[in-house]
C-alpha cells in the first residue's frame, strides 16, 4: 500500500513540474519589445472572411531606427499557410503614425503618415 502511495506522489509531482515548465515557457517567449529598435505595435487589422487567404496588417513604431532589426521583428508576427499574407509597416515613433488601419491597400493615409520600412510575408501553399 505504501509503495503505491509513493508512486502516485512521484507521478503527481512530475505532472506538476511539467505544467509549471509549460506555463513558464508560454510566458517567457520573446516579443517585439525584446528586440533592438524599441518596437511597439500600435495598430492591427485582419480580414473577416476565412474563405480565401488570411490578411493581417500591422503598424509598428520604431524608437531607435539605427539599431532596429526589422526582419526579426516581422518574423515574430503570425503567418499561415494557404495564401495568407502578413504586412508590417514600420513608422518612426517620433513622427506621426497611424493608430488604425484598413484591410484595403494602402491600409493607411499615405499623405499623412510615412512608413520607414515595410516587410511582407507570404504563407506557403
């Protein structure tokens, strides 16, 4: 009886450790804030229709343009297979930038705001 009780405790302790590790791993993933460049997401829009490819558009401000790693930042945004598209527009944090986007191109008022970099990612088929 005592051996069976010990075995249950060992199994329970192992399961608790696995759960703690899974939670820690989920919350310790790098975000755009951890990259050089002082990135901050300020706007996002996604198409509602799921019959075609998913389209995601992001506006991100950059505080340190000289040190910014635009490609690494864009790679942290989601992309799906089957013709999906993710576009990330980068704007200087010290200049005017859009706080809302539209799903239709050009996605923001290009007369009022000027992107300093644009990264487009396509999903595979």
